[in-house]
C-alpha cells in the first residue's frame, strides 16, 4: 500500500493537529462507567454428565 491509496493532508507528517484535544494538565484519571447487563441466567437445569466423564467408582 502506498500513499496514493491513503492520501494525507497537506500538513507536515511530523506535525499532528492536536488542537481538538483537551489540555493534558486538566485531564482526570477517573473514568465514568455504566453498569453492564445482568448476566445471571434466567433459569438453570440439571443435566446428566456427558458419556465418559463420570467420576470413577471407589474400589
């Protein structure tokens, strides 16, 4: 892949436009979070163990 496939702006490659970013001195390390979905199953069912996985009988 070459530059003709991904053209860039006319600005110098070494300079990034950081004008839209907030001042790093004013950033806080706290991140807002939201509760996730409840992953508790709505119902459960006891099932038999798959064949060949039964515990060995005591001898």
